C-alpha cells in the first residue's frame, strides 16, 4: 500500500509539484501576464480598513430596494451621501436604515421604501447624523 494515502492530506501534498521541483527555463509564458491571484472578498469590499464596517439589517425598511432583514451590509463610514444610495443614519439616538432622495429643488430627504415601492419620509425633527453609506450587500441564500 502506498504510504502517501495513509495520512490525510499527504496524497495532495505528494501530487502537487513543489517549488523546488519547478525549474523555469527559457521565456515566461505570455499567459502569465494575465494571471490573477486568488479571489478575496475581504480585498474586494475593503474589509479590514478602519472605515469599513459590517452591519446586519434589523428591519425591512428598504425592502423595495432589495435590502431585507438579516442581510449583511458593508458600510463605508466615509462614503459619499449621493442620491439613491442606501445609508445608515442616527435620528434621536436611534439607528435607521434609509435611502437618500433628492427632489426637483435639490433638497435631500431620507426615506424608507417598502416592498410595494411606496416611500415613507423619515421625521425631519431632531438631529440627523450620517453614520455610513451602504456599499455592498451579502445575503444568505441557503434554505
């Protein structure tokens, strides 16, 4: 019996070419110029940067935009508050998930959008603090 198969993981180790066995001779393949590294979700969304936070949606306030309760949002604390963007704001010491809209007079308002697409404006009273802008969304699609 082959001893490489007795220890779990040894078979793959034995089948792989180690860097010591690879000897490059001649010219490098032109395809090497287009080689990509491994896919990293952390790098793609910027996770690890001090201004990038993960946030779990606690309501269906933006279900009309496809953001549902329990979705994981990647929030940029220094993102630009542009019209149409989803945002997390603090109103009267309470976090709210909303969307930023601009009317014809260029006035911005904060709204929630339900499943039917109906907009409901958030209260204008009190202090409003922009906490962050939603850049990405992760959703668990398992049944």
